[in-house]
């Protein structure tokens, strides 16, 4: 990704603070603390957070192969499961072929669509730390920073916005399949503005994040330590680097196209529509487009990301790109950008939502640039082909809409 070193350091600090916040503020209601022996004191929480964050970040930053990522993620999952009671294990584990995996994630708050698995707020400090270690082991350092930056924005809105949505800051984890066995399994993690679906297959040495939803609100926020956090900066930077590489004629074709959105939870025909095609690009422009796509498709290690990139590149000439909105990366003006990238092996759509959905903060952008829904899917391999996509009610996020949110000023 093209984020600067300074931004990486800021997001890493925000990630560490977010984990500490999750550990300190969770209610741990319904958790079997006797089964884990976890302490809830501030001192032990800080130590646990610092230790787990450091160890897992080392794992994710040093893993360079698919097999290493699968192994470290399985180990982290096994460690997390070991902290749970029998009842909690039953709640977090699903059959690999369970079609719930296609209907239990969305861009809606958890009060509108029930998530699978366990709510992190219902876990002990130790359990929450162990759950986050699963994500750290699974993802690259940059992707983990993006995820925790999104989560931190949710926490920021909970503390500072006018929203009365009670589910802000709630995130769930679930496993489809047994992560401790030598068979395929999926890690599902998310809440509002986040839905990660990562399928890992040890026998095939393969990982896919299709489908996954990344959203952001607000665009920029200041954390409790005074650090400025901008979760989508890398995405915006890559998007405009690609846009700026185009000729005026190419830009005109791009912006005359039809931006689409294949929403979380919906069945999808992956329509390409009109726009600029990969065949219209020179070699450098193609690589810049792939850089943008890899913000979603390349969330794990170097080998996994390279494999995904090569597969998408193979049919890039048949891929259609459309764009609407601003033509320069200046969040002080305009209403943000929307774009879609649709081809035989990839579907990415990112759309600015033209409302705050009730989450207003004075002086902070919570609509347009500051309220974005995005989706990554693989037309040939969603959920690694393990289930048939089931359409769930109440999931949306289409162009020029309110993001599919029910009409209420309290929703975010």
C-alpha cells in the first residue's frame, strides 16, 4: 500500500490504543471468567494488551507465505478457543457449509442484522485480547491497522457523535469450520462498517478475503492520545494515484461509466456496465489499478497477495472501471468519490454515502468523504465456493442512497 511511514506509525499507535480500549471498556457480561482465569484489573489488562499486540504484530509482519499465515492464524484461533467455556465454544463455532456465513454480515449496525458468533463486549479481557490476536496473525500489518482504524472510528462516534445507535463499538467473531484441524475454515469478524470473511484452506495453501466489507465513518478523527487517524487514507491515495495517471480522454471515459454496488448480504450478478476497461490502460496504469484493488484483495501475507494479484491481472483487460464524484484528493471540498471495478476475477465497489445517518460531530466529516461503504468480492470464488450466497433482508448501500439505513435519525 502507499501509506507513508508516519501514517503507519499513527495507525499502529491507534491500533494499540483500540485494543486497550476494547479490553478496558467491555462489560464481560455472560462470560465464564472461572474458565479462563482472566483478571479484569487495569494493570493486567494493559500488560495483556501490550504483550499480545507486540507478539501478534511480529507474526503478521514477518509472515511471507500463505502456509505461514494459515499456521499462525490457526494457532491464534486455538489459543482463543482455549480461553472459552464450552457454551462459548458452541456459540462461536459453525459448520463450514453453514449458510449463516452469507447472511450474518452487513454494513448495518448489529441492532438491525444479527451477527454470527460472540460479541467481544461479552468476553473477558483475556478473551478479547486473544480474539484480536487471530486478526493480527491473519492480516498484514497495514491491513490490521486499517481494520483497527475503522473500529476506532466506531468508538469515536460512540463517544462524540449525536447518534443514539447503541451498537456502536460492538464486534463479533465466528469460525465456520474447525480452525484447529487440517481442513478449510473461515474467520468472520465484524460489526458496523466492517465485515471480514477470510477463508483459509491448509490443504490447498490458499486464503481469500472474498467477500469482505470495509467502511469508514468519520473520515478523520482524533484518538484519546491526540493522534489523528485516517483509516481510508491508503485507499484514497491509491485511488487518486491511479486517477491522476490517466489521460484526459481516459478520465472522461472513466467518469462517464456506471458505478455499481453489490451490497453485503445481497446476491449479485456482478454487472460490469460501461466505463474504462483494463485494455484501455498502459502497463503502468494497470499496476496502479492493481495497487488499489489490493487494499481489499491483498490483506494477508506477500505470497497470498501476489497470487490474488496475478489472478486478477490475468483478466484485467476484461475488467471495467467506473468513477463518479471528485477528481482530486481534497476532503475539504465536495462529497467524496464512488467507483467500481468489475471483472471476471474481481469486484470492488466503494461508495460515498451522502448523509451522516445521524452520527453528527461538529467539525468532523461524517458524510460524503467521511461515510463510505466498500465491498470486495470474487465472482468465481466468494466464500471459497463453500456455500451458495443467500440474500438477507435489510442489507444495502447503493449509489446515491442513504446506505440502506432504515429511515431514522438515530442510525449510523
